[in-house]
């Protein structure tokens, strides 16, 4: 994307169906993913997520939403928020430099779409506490993270906010997917369970084609013992009352049994779309010390890293511990340097490093130097784009604001549907308005003005 401002000329998100050059009609799927703004992205972030996002946005069957999860930063770092805004800008710069295009994807800031918080609140009302307490990453963090107080609802409720982030961009009839590794599949399954629970409570209703008499008959056949007295539902608001009361009195299993036994009266219209996990394969990207690459470990190479810094960091990289001397043969399969060769080096260099390590034909210093040369060649264009964006932060903010506006339009549509399913205000207002009009008509009929 050229550097000049695009905030006022972004193309609209494509429609649900598109026609390929072959004439084939492809139904789009929606893709959603995000990153916490913990600082500038490194090559682990790039190959672990960003590179795949770029491929997804370039596939015409995908409608992509990618966001900066600044609210999620507060779940563990609420005590110091001084760097979140700047870090969010840095992450957006890396998104753009790494290949995300705001004309192909909706790229936005989580906190600029307040509907995420509203849906999070509603989902939190129906999510059992035990579900959250059993999340493996929650228990692991409580046991292992030191120096931070994680005993707060924000951290416990992280999966609920994550669910809201995802499903608020769902669209009826369109698959909603989240690209994740196998270790994250359990999180998506929890989101599916939360959505199912929401849809169970608020997704059942009478068929809209039924007359009042038919609705009364349906009520008596299915729920006559669940609501006291001889109440007969007529208005939309009364229908909602009947179903809500029946759910509470009968219990989930009995309620489902009854509505499913009467398909001529009832329908299930999901309020939210269940997301699916899109499994993605990511290369092994260890840090310079052999551990998982992380800024907090100081073992990462940022996307804007200078040549001098790259050479200094790679020169100190951990290699196969068996190679204590230059003449000792090694095993490249357990060497972080060779893992990086696989990412940045051409086939001939990869073969040279493989054979040279196993035969002690080359030393670790030579191997590291060759890898650094190819890493520098790879990172140079990304670094140049990054520097250009960083020099014009105001234009980066324009991209953030324009993307957030587009995201919010979609989120608002979802929340209109959710609010109506939960509270039924449109139906109630229509009922009140209709009652008032009927009363006014009767008054005029009796000559009252």
C-alpha cells in the first residue's frame, strides 16, 4: 500500500458471494484474528501469524478482520497502561509493513469498537464460572506467572471477551473461522460452547407465520404446565415471556424436548454464529537462546532490526551443544540456527549448512554468518516499509480509524440482533405502540377527543 492517506478512499468489504474469473461463484467465509499490542513485532510473530494472515487476505474466498487487542492487554497489565497506545501504533505499522492491506482486510483497534465490550457483558451473564476456571492456560498462568496479580475477573474472563471479539463479526449463513495452531483449538471450542449456550437461551421462538390462535394452541400443547393460570400469549412480548418462563421452569433438557417435538410451532434462529478453528501450520521459530521467541526473553529479532543488531544477535545464538570444538560434527535438526536457515536461506545454502554441520566441514560461526546474510536480505524490504510508515504516524492513525469505523458498522449490526434477542425491545415497543393506537381508535369511536 502506498504511503499516501487511504482513509477516505478505502474500498468497501466485498459481498458475501463473488464470481471468480472461471465463472465459479464462491461463498465467502469470514476470518477473524488479533494480536495484543505488547510492542514491535518480531520474526516469530511474522511467521507464526502475520504471514498466514497475508495469505488469507489474498484469497478471494475470505473476508478478513484483523485487530489490535488493546483491551486484552489490560487483563494482565492493567497496572501500567502507559505504553499501550504507542505499542498499538507500532503493531499497526508492523501489520502494514508485513503485508496487510486495508483495502483487502478490515484492520482495526479493539477498543475503538465498544460493541465488543457490550457483547462481552452479555456473554458473561450466561457463561458458567466453572468453564472459565477449567481453562488450561488460566490455571497454568496462575501457577507460573510471578510478579503480577492475576486474581481478577478480567484475566479469568479473558475467554469471554475473546469469544465476543470473534462472534461479533459473524454473519448468518457465512462460515466464521479463526486461524490457530493446535494448542489454541481448545479456546475456540470454549467459544463455541458459549455461543451454543447463548443461542439456546435466546434463539428459540414461535414460527412467525402462526396466527394468534395457532400460537395459543402451541402454547397449550407444549407449555401449559410451565406458566401458572390460563394465560394465553398473543403479542410478541408475551411470546418471549412464555418461552423464557418455560426454560426456567422446565429445565434445559425438558424445554428442548418439547420444542423439538413440535416443529410445526417453533423455530430455532441462532443469535450468534459458532466459530470454527482453522488449523494453521507454523514453522518452528526458536529465539536466539533456543527458547520460544519472546520480547520478554530478549531473544527476538524485530521486523525493524538493523543489520548491525541482526549480526550481533545471531553471532551469539545457541547452536548444537555437541559441537564444543570446530572439528566436532553436529546435528542441524536440533540447532536453532538451522531452523532459521529454513526460513531465510535458499536451497543450496540449506544443503551446505546441513552437510557442513554433520561432517564438521563448516564451523558454527560460518553457519551463523551465512544465515544472517540471508535474514538481512529477507528483512530489508519489510524494514524499509516499516521506516516509511513510522515516519508518518498520523497517516497510520488514519488507517486505524478508518478500519475501526468499518469494523464497528459490522459489530453494530450484530448487536442490534443480539439486543433484540435478549431484551425484545423492538417487539415490546411495537406492542405498546399498537395498544396505544387501538385505545385511541376506540376513544375516537366513542366521540372522545
